[in-house]
C-alpha cells in the first residue's frame, strides 16, 4: 500500500499546535462540541474515554465549497450525523491514532498514511481513536457532487452513491485523488494561499468532484462508463450551467442565458450537444425536475403539488405529472404520499 506523505511539522511556526494554528481550542468536551456546532453545523457526539478532562485544538477553515479541519484530541470520541447536519463528502486523513466507521455492515478503519472518504449521511458513526488522535479532514459540499453527477448523467439522480470508502493509493487514480486532497488541505492550513483565491477553490472543488465520480468505485460507476461521458465542458457551457442554477426559480429563456454568457445561441446549443449530449432547454428542465422531486420528498414541506410544480417552472400540472412519472416512475402525488407516511 502506498501511503500519503505529510509535510514535516518540525518546520511549522512555533505558535502552532501539531503543525497548524488553532482557531479553536479547549480542555473540555462540551466546549469542543459548541465550537464545531457554531462554526459548521449541528451534529451528535459523545466522549469514549473516562478521562475527566478533554484537551483539544482545531483549525477550521472554510472557503467556497470546502471546509478544512486540522485537529488534535487527547482522548477518543465519536461523532454522528443528524438529519440537520450539513451534507458533505468527507475525506479523512488520520495522522496519529485511527478513524473507524461503518458502511452498511462493513467496518472501515484508517490509520496514518491512509485516506478514507464518504458521504456523512451515508456512513455510520465515526470513532476517533488514540490518545492523542491527530487528523486532517476535508469536507466538500455535497451540492457540488450532486451537480456534477447531474451534469455527467444528464438526468436527475436519486440513488445513494455508495462510494467505496477506502481510497486505494496504490492505483494512479487513487494517488491523483489523494494528491489533490492533500494539496487543498495544505493550501488552506494556517490561513494558506487558497483562503484568498476563490477562483482556485471553485475550480478545485469541481475537479475533485469530477475525479471522485469518474475514478472512485460507486453504485453508478458502471452507468458512467457505459455513457462514455465526455471531457470537462468548455467555459461557456459551465458558465451557462452556473447561470441556470443561480436563477433556477426565475423565468428566463435560453437566449438570455446565451446573452449573459457572451456567446451566440447556436454556439451554446452546440456546446451542450457536443459536451452534454442534450440541449440547454432539456438540461434546465432536468435540474428543475430534480428540485421539484426533492421538495415533494420532503415530509415537512406543506406546499401543494401545484405550488411546487409552479415554483420550478412547470405551469401545466397535467404535463408536469406526465414528465415526472416518466422520470421517476410514479406520480407527484405518490411521492408526496410516501413522504407523508415516513413521518
């Protein structure tokens, strides 16, 4: 197994802890949970040791779709995902001690030099073992993964990905993913250069998402291989997609998209045809259909089916129902009924 190499922390500034400059630190478990909850979002946690004290230090940096967490803990503890926890693809890099979690019935463990990953809403509780435990984590907003997947498949996707949690660093693709993750982690550590380069962060987030979906084994790998997806789309197609997502609930025409991007309508249509295998209009319809489906699956959403379809640009409920059934195999009211029954 090829292991990740880490920079020599002996060259770190004297005021750092474990090679990083803490943004939060303390001596009790409750203060750590509060710091993470305030800075990132709600989650569940419990200490696993019997020690009365709980020494910890964390550097938490956020830039664009990335959150980088560099941390050291004097005692083991467990973290669990709640329904309200922000969804992300997590890359875990243990440096001392170990990280353990489950994926279905499979137990996974990583130690120094290993790289683990997973959707935090699909994997089990994470146990950070060791005294001390030191690790890095890179969290990528799941919206980037979902958007990239829709872009690659040209259709709404509702299955779980079931990503392989162990990145095989003995393979060229595993090494590429590992090297990019470490580059981002190091670029954000100690308020590094990536913290002041939003364009680089945006490009790296899309690149990392694309690499994971194309190279890491998951439930849809075979589907992607069969589709023989194209290379990354050119700038004008990517800008058009960004425009669509930014104004997804607003009324606009494809001509308006082309004008905003700065290309002709024909050039935009050809770009989508060549690199996405569909038209701009069909692409927009697919992402709006996915958004409507997400709202209908939410049991706490009290809007009517008509209100939801109108919100996402489908102004004829009958036609919406036909398109929806073709995409998801059930009517909008069936989806709403199943969501209500889950409460």
